[in-house]
C-alpha cells in the first residue's frame, strides 16, 4: 500500500523534532532578511540576552569578537547590519570559533554573512568573529534572534553600535529593531456550529456524511458561506491539538493554501499557512483573516474566520473562486507546536468551488485504488491461500478417490485457490504504482516486502507447472522447494500486511486492526495444530494391514470415516472463521 504522497498527508507533516523550531539544524536561510522564525507566534518584547563586542571602533579588515549570552537558549541567528539601515542587507562575514555549536549561512548571496546554531541543544553563550569588509558603512550594529523554545523567542536583539574612526556621529536608523505583531484580534465564540443550511445556504464537508456538529461531537465539519466578496468559514471536530484544512490543486502535498486552528491551553490560535512539499507548514503572520473566533467544549475545537475571495498581493493565498481538492486533518499540538496528523486526512472525492452553488459533500481518508489494493491482498493472503494450504496438507486422503476433470478433487481445489491467490496478488500489486505514479520512497519496508511476496507468488505456480512425476527422483526436491517457497511467501505476506495497515493511505482503526490480525494468525495456526493432533491420534487407531504399509489413511475403516468427517467439520468451521476475519477488514476498509 503506497502513500505518503498524500497531500495532505502533508497536511502538517512535522516529524517529532526537538522544540527549537522547524529547523533544529539551524538551516534558517528563509529567515535571513526579517530574522523572524516561522513559528506562527509573536516575538517576546523584552530580551533577556545581550551581545558584547571586543571593540567599539573598527577599520576595514578588522576582526571583532562577538559574544551572545544569556539564559539557556536553543537556536539563534546573528547578522551585522548598517546601523543607519537595519532593514538592509547583511554586512561583512563571520568566522567560527566553535564549529560544534555554530555554523555559517549565506544570506542575500553573501557567503558567511550570518551565523546560526547547529543543533537544538541548550547553550548559554556563543562566540564568533566578524570581519569588516573593505566597503563597510560608517556604523555597524549586530542583530540577534534568540529562540528559547518553539513559542518563546526574541527578534533582532541589538548590540551596541561600532563605528569607523573619524566619521560623523551616528544618527537615528531608518527602521526599528523589533517588528510589531500584525496578527488581528481573535474573539471567544459561545454559539455552537450547526449543519443547518448545508447544501442550501452554505457549502459543507462532513464526516460522517450528514452529521451535525451541534449534536454529534465526533462530527468532522467544515463549511463555507459566501457573502458578497468574502467567505465565512467554520470548522469543527474532536482534537486535543489542532484542526486544519487546505485547498490543493491535486491530491498531493505541495504549494497548498492551508488554515490551522491550534489549541494552546484553553485558547485557540487561528493561523493561515502554506504547505511546501512534505515539510512543516510555513506559518503566515499577515492579516489576511478577519472576524476570527473560537470555542472549546468537551474536547471539540471549533473556529471560524472570514477572508476575501481574492487577496491580490497576498502571497500563497489562493483565490476562492476556483475549484480545489479540500483536505481536513487533525493532530497533536504541544506548547504551540504542531506534530504530524494523527490519521490520514479526509480528502474530497473531487475538486469543488466553495463560492459556487452550495453543496453538501463528504470525503475519504483513503484512495479507492489503495482500498482495492488492501482488499485484494487480504482476500488473497487471509483467505484463498490459507484454505488452499490446509486442503493440500490434510485433505488428500479425504478426497483421494474423487476426481474432477481428470484430477483429484483436493488437487483441483488447491490449484484453483493458489492460482486465484497469484492473480489477485498481481492485480493488487500494480495499484499502488498507478496511485503514486511510481515508487513510494516514504512507505517504509512495506513496498519492499510486497515486491518479495509478488515475486514468490509468481514463482510458485511456475514451479508447479514443472512438477516432476510422482516416482521421479527429483520429486522430493520439488516437494521441499514448493513447500519452502509457499511458506516463505505466507510469512512475508503477513508481515507486509501488518506494516501496510499502519501506512497513512490505509490506516485501519487502532487497536482493533492489530488484535484482528493477531487473531487471524492464531486462528490459522490453531487450526493446523488441531488437524495435526487429529491425524496423529487417528494413526494410532487405524489398523496397519502389514509392516510395509505406512500410508495408514488409505485403509477404509470406521475410524478413518469418522476422521474424514471430523476434518470436513474443522474445515467448515475454519472457513467460517476465516470469512469473519476477512469481513472485519473489508468492512473497515470500505469505511475509510
């Protein structure tokens, strides 16, 4: 089963990394100009860190030691700017003193023009050298952004000003050193959301279909109500961390317009963001949203806002008068930081224009191709192959004298079931490749095990086609090879199914899926043990006609007839139980 390509998948795809930020490795060139971490929180106003310089004047070519120190911090970014134009490009270049804690960055195409952290470990002091360029301005001020944790950071902490000798005194800079927050106000909502008007006055996406967030807490709900040149959005669902939705041009992650409602203590932050590839969403602090409100009750997050249909000049915000796939996701948030969604996001079946005629639609958490892939693999490796193995191993004497099209019934049943297994495996095998358009590099070991199973499933009937005659000396070698390949295929297939059930494209309910799969394995092994014990006990009862005759199950005795009846009863019970497990999985897949 393939997947992570799921765009949404992305939907807020954040691997659990340490709390320094989206970039614990310090590769923060995206923040070079404004020096603001893309965390979606406002910077703290009063810094608790300071910078010390080894000298107060400088000449071109001088090396000045810069020391940043204070309370323990995880991340930092240091630049030198023209003190008379703090919004200008960085000046000069840095040299490292300790490569373990600091690294050079290239900002504005100037190599080594900034310094940042190398890891999220705590530090209280860092030291670097700054080299003044030959074309240095008259006055230099160093600026530092310091990150304590994901939501606590200070931006553009200024140092003292250093000047070249014999220049005019420093004048007031053109820009302030610290940015002000542009986040619009958010109010607390007291009125619960309702599905009233869905498909009539507003465009709604609901899961389960036709649920009402006012009456059902488990209802995943998203609505859009057009009002002239703006759209009012309401989103509701159970979550202990965050809810989010995104507009996408396709069913894959990349360049998507996303909106997040992040719970922090007893409040909710509403944040527009942008998804760029399979990475953490880039938070947008621009004031593109209005009338923001939120509500928390019984583990349910509800948030609402209004935005204009078109936002000319606002980067990464899509026009809402176009059709898009719409994704809904939820996940864990801690200390204002979001983590990977807890389950595969809900994706609409087709593109929709939320400003067009109101509709009431649903979605799915899994592609139809992946559903069929999983269903066929479960049928093949939980049903047909298991029954075929039992028939070949224990039912030869039961149907030894019954023939069908010139072959023993047991052999025809075994061959039919095994060929069916191979055919279903081949059909299911190609579906993830069609879905992904190629190989999935993010599905762990599952696709690799799937390739092994596919190879063995094709090899097994080919080996059987060249089966030597019963009295051929090579028959024993064939028997062991046939058994070994089949057993290996079954074991690897079970392992692949365990791994496939955990993939985002076909995530079945926890922990039921694990219990059901373990139950099936125990059920099958238990049936084989029962039949083995029965065969052993029967051999003790059946009279051996002479010393040379060891095929004891060929004797037509009362015990043998009773034994055959018992085996048929066990097979019937096994098939019923097998179908029960299969129905459980197929039912779960159909509801994804």
